[in-house]
C-alpha cells in the first residue's frame, strides 16, 4: 500500500511539474532571465522543446500545439476540419520548424507534418489506410515512422518533400517500424 501511494505521488508530481513547465517558457537576454506565461491548458499529455530552444511542441487534450516567442501559442490544426477533431503529437525538429504526428483525415489516422509556411499536411500511406510519424531530422526535411501497405502490414517509411513516402522494407518479416532518424 505504501509503495502504491508513493508511486501515485510520484506520478502526480511529475504530471504537475510537466504542466507547470508548459505554462511557463524561459527566454534569455543578455541582462536577465524571465518567465513568461504561454497559455492555459486543461490537460497536457506530452511536450518537447526543440534542440535549439526556439520552440515547444506538444499535446493537450486531442490537440497539438507549437509555441515560439515570435509566433506565440498556435494550435497546429487537424487534417479533416469537418470531421473528428483529433491530432496526436509525435516530435519537433531540432530547429523548431517542423512538428510531426498523426491526425484523423476523415477515414483513418495518418501521419502529418506542420510547418509555419505550409500548415498541416498529410504524409499519406503506403497504399493502406493509416500511418504515423515518429521522428524528424534536425531541419525537418526527413520524417520516419510506419504506414500500412496495401497488404495491411505496417512498414517503416522515410518521407521527404521530393521523394514522398518510401517503404523501407523489413529485415525478413512482414512488419517494420522506423523510430529514429539522424540529425542530417
């Protein structure tokens, strides 16, 4: 019983710390450090700071957000505005330019990327009905994850603007998944 109470306390403390961290963003100047309130959240599930410290990306409820000091707090949107309003955060690029994840597109959940210039864009599938983006390169130019192929197997993919979504194959089985990508 004591172990359960300590575990619950640790989980509550970690959730509270994450929540408070997301409410406050740090900015540095030559003279001083300041804390700035970035928004109101009722539920924060996941959040990550870009490697260069210029952006925060994360999940609150069924929405994905991006925060920068220049752009403020932005809901990245969903792929099917007329449908079920749901998106899930995957990662943010090191330079803060690209957020990835999955969103409902009217028929299933598919991988997306979001940039300030292009907004939210579907990455498609490998001929099946669903996909999910798991990792993004430092500059946002390469995205990896998994997608369903036409045989309904989940396969690792690599996505680039020029090449689109490409099946990375397997190591002998029917399924694969890409969890990480190099910085360059």
